[in-house]
């Protein structure tokens, strides 16, 4: 089997809540997502998706995905999409860095491998653990009372995990954390995610002010060293996200006891192949994980579901269903949230069928 064509579509993904806000005054109203297709000489076509959280979150931006594919694509024609380790080695050889560009191709090739073998991706990634995957809901940064009201609404829909966007004024963030924790049950989990937004002294102030509350602290500061310093001054469970972009950083963080949970984003690491490597190492070291991506729609949600469903439940802290946040559906067969949970498809590959009328024209077409 050989790759004969790589193509990509752009799809705008508006939000049900109209705007998503997080630290530093950052916000997005419409997400720019790239749907990547990989076509083979057997007629099989696999699909992936890459959707950066704007150009100011990670070193990634939407147009960069498509520009990168134009550079990368010609070097992959004639490669076997089922040989995923070899394919990733080839991508790294012809395009240094830019893991988010490679992510959509890698996901699409897992989709092809599943179709070719007649197996769902989660089976190929290690097996299916449990009946479903527990989801969290991200709560956009607003006034404390508004955020608490939204959490109450989503809790009524079945969510029991909440990621509160903080990283702003410390006094307001303390009020946000207290307001939300106050309406939750003891069994609910609350993560205060600063997305690198606090300075070190601000983060220390916040964790001391909420030391009496059951709350996880996620990525309080920009650098690894700052986060480690905060970690050493709190007994709250600690999550690292933005700093964990490869095996080397993960191993350093493990040696430093820098976190209790790690957030793994598929496109940040370069696709399902590389994320599986990090996931499997976390499993061997007993580190719990949030398994997700930067953003996306139906295809990203399907990839997340397969990654999460193939992860042992005790180490699967949570995941998310991005397709429930947006107003546009790009594929049939994608996982759908039911009472705060989702399931990976049991059909071959990712189990999705793109809505070609929604995808529109191809903006990248390499053959």
C-alpha cells in the first residue's frame, strides 16, 4: 500500500458559547481547523485534524498547518501509511520540528491502518479499557459567579470534571476557585488551569489562599522551573501541560516529582504515534493523564476517544469532547457525549465519515 495523495480542507468552527477566554486576555470566537486526508493506491482514505488554540497558545498556528503540509506532502508520496514508525521517521527527516504539522498526517495514517486491518484504532493502540471515557468541561474565564453558574449547568448535564480557566488577577482567581468549588460535590474534580498565566509569586499566593480546598493546580507559570518552584510550595495535586512536549521533558519532570498528572495533547506531540509513546511511558511510571488535543471538531474528538479508551482506566484522569463545544459537525460517526462520558467507535479506523459538503474545496492537494 502506498500514499498517492495528501490533501487538506479548512473548516471554521464557531462556538456554542460564542467566545472562549483564558489567561492573558487571550480569546477565540471561531476556530480555524485543518482536516487532513491521506489517499492510497488501494482506494483507502484516512482523515486527521489539526486545530491550534489560536496562534498565541503553543508554537502553532492554523495557516502553518497548511503551509507545512505543502512542504511535507511531496516527501511522503509513495510511503506505506501503515508503517507508522517509519513514516514518522521520514517526516522528521524532511521537516525539522513543527510537530503539529505532522499530527494530521499521522492520525490519518492510523485511520488507514484501522481500515486496512478491520480494527478500531483503540484496539491497535493497545486495547479497549472500560465501557466509556470520562470527560471534563473547560470553563471559559469570566466573573466568578458566571463561571460557577456555568459549572452548575454542565454538572446537570452529567459532567463531574471541570477545568477552570484562571491565570488572571490572583484575587479574582481565588474568588473563581472558591465560587466553583463551593457548588461541587466532594466526589467532583476541579482543576484550576492557569495556562502559564501567573508569575511565580502570584501562583504561590493563589495556592496558599486555597490550601483548604480540594483543587488541582495546572501549569501555573510559563517555565518548567517556575512551575517546579510552585509545586514545592503546595500540597495540591499538580498538573503540567504546556511544558510537556516530549519524552525528555517528561523524564525530567518525573525525576523531579514535578507533577501528579500530565496533560498530553496529540498535536503538541506530533500525532497519535508520538503521543502513544509518551502515554505508554506514563503508564509504566504510574503517572495519570489528561488525554486530549489543543482543539478541534469531530475528527479530533474521535482521535482523542481512541487514545483515551486504549489507556488503562486508573491512569486516565480525564479527556474532552471538543465536538460538543462547536456548532459545526465535520464527520458522521464521531463520539457523542452522554452524561459526561463518550465512547470510541468500534468500527474500523477512527470510525468516522467526513461530511464532504461541509469540508468544501481542498486548499492543499499534493500528489
